[in-house]
C-alpha cells in the first residue's frame, strides 16, 4: 500500500507515465495476466517482452537462469540465456490492445525485433494499429543480427544502428521510437549518436552485460548447464548498476536524447541515482523477478518522500541533476587533501581496516597495543578511502586533512 499523495507523473517523448517506474521487456511482461497484476499493483508502464513476426523461429533452452551469490546474499547478479518471446506479434498485438483498453492511463510499450526492413516496419504498423503507446526496438537481443559481423548484436554496429533506427522511425506514424542498445561496445556515445541520426525519439540504456556466470569445477561445464554444455549469459541485477550508471552518464553528457534506464535497479534510491544521471523513466526486471511486483509501493513512496525532502515538485526536476558533477579525471581537484578519521564508539575492533591498509594500501593504520583500537598515522594516510569501504561498522570516514 502506498502512503504518499504526490503526483509522480513524467512525460517521456510526449507520453504521460503516471510514475517513472516501468517493467522492462522480460518474463514479468510476457503474459497478459501478469501485466494486469503489475498494473493493478501500480506500475506506471510495461514494455512487453520482445516479439517478432510469426515466421521467426524462437526455440528456447532450459535451464536458462543462473546467478552470482556473494557472502550470503542471493542474486547479486542474475544470468539468463533467454531469447526473445516465444509469443509472436499476433499474440502480442492482442495483448497490447487488451491492456490499453483495460488500463488506458498506463503506458503500454512493446519491444520488437526484426531481421529485415519489412519485418521491422510490419511490426511497427501492426502495433500502432492496436494503440500501443511506445515502440521499443531491441538492438541488443542475443538472437538474430543485422550488424556487420555474424553473431554481433545490432547495436554493436554504428551503421546498422543508424540504418535500422531510420527504418523503424520511417514506419512509425504516431508512436515514439525507443532504441534499446547494449553496453558491450567500445564507445557508447557513438552508438547513441547513431540512434539520434537515425531519427529515433529516445534511447533505452543499457540492458544486460554478456558474461560467463561461473563453472562447475568438477564437470568443467559453465552455468547454466544445458545437458552438458553452456553459453554466455546476459548479466543483470544489482551487480551491473554501476556499469549502467556510467553508460547513462556518458550518453546524457554528450547526446541530447531522452533516456529510459535499464540495468540493475532494486530500490527507489537506485532509480533516483539513474534519474540524476539523465534517465526520465527507470525500467525494472531482475528486482521484480526476485521480489515481485509489489516493490512498486516502496519505489513510489521512496521517490515521493525524497522529492518532498529535497523540495522538488516533479520527478523530472531531478533528471540529469548530477551530470555537472561528473568530469574527466584531469579536471579533479589536486589540492584537496583528505585523511581517514575513526569514530571510536562505533569501532568493533575487527582489525579489517588494519589488515586492508597494511596489505592493500599505505600501512597508515596501527592497532592500539592494549585495546586494538585502530590509530591513523596522518603522515602516511593520503585518504584513499579503502578502510572506509571495508569497515563493517561505518566507524571510519574521510575528512579534510586540515580539520576544516
Ligand atoms: C530472463 C530475462 C529475459 C529477458 N528478455 C529480454 C527481451 O526479450 N528483450 C529485451 O529487450 N530485454 C530482455 N531482458 C533484459 C531486461 O529487459 C533488462 O534490460 C535487463 O535484465 C537489465 O535490467 P535488470 O538489472 O533490472 O534486470 C531480459 C532479461 C532477463 C533476466
């Protein structure tokens, strides 16, 4: 149940979202009743899982999921070897029409993938005819490719990205066109520029990261084990959030295009971070697959209270607000001297900061002879912040070296 009464609506390419929280193209949007349940819970929009023309073969393999667990936490990262939806456009267009009729105030987007110009354009026309709000084009699906290299994703080719974005845009009479890219490229800005040159209205950044999820050291088979063999997975979830943030910032700093973010958000705070570096809406997948649709309550409440506390009227007021604070390394202050400081009351005497500083940093921490409380040597500590990141009790912080 949500407790706020703030207007969280946003405008994205002329489409009004009741809130900026959207389900990305993935299993949580691959079934009509599931999307109904999501909309009943309060999600602002949904991108129906990537569909294709009826003649496109889609053969899934199972099992398709594996995960990175770390230090007792499940699903730090989720890996999948899923493909696009098994449901073709004939099924998806009926679902989209039904959802638009039943939930006119929610945004229904559909993700599409074609392998030829007429397929892309047919998909667009059929979806516009049933009233979808937004067309999202998957240029980063593991299946099919119109790029220059066999096996490469479409968005890994600058020329193909521009060309296919142009085809889709030429076919779209009414709907904004969003291009979903891959972060697995040398220069994300060049891809975003190609999306813009192709005439698309917005960019969806940045999808899963290609990964090998781990190996069974007894059988030598990577995860997930599909009858004795495996392949590369798409890594999603909290592990990839920092990569997504960087991708968003890179695009937002250099290319003028509205952005819908995807890759790693779990909490309202994650979503706010993505908005601060340029996103207008934020898409969720792994967090919903892990915790369910009801996380939308916390997302809405958290954002509402954050805006209230900071004195912002609308979610759009925070979009891009952090970008001015991101500079190239050469532009960072060289004359800013800092040092670690210890809050003795919080210290649990675990020795972890001492060990890390001794073997991984500047040997600037000693342990008290009798009480084992860390002591920071101001002549050796440059304030690298390793100890702060390691301390499990938040007993360390970085302060100005001159005490100011
Ligand atoms: C099992 C699974 C299937 C997915 N299928 C699609 C798809 O069909 N089309 C697409 O564009 N993205 C697909 N994705 C990617 C998600 O939409 C999303 O961009 C990605 O998981 C990163 O977001 P997250 O960290 O919130 O999960 C899929 C992701 C998962 C986990």
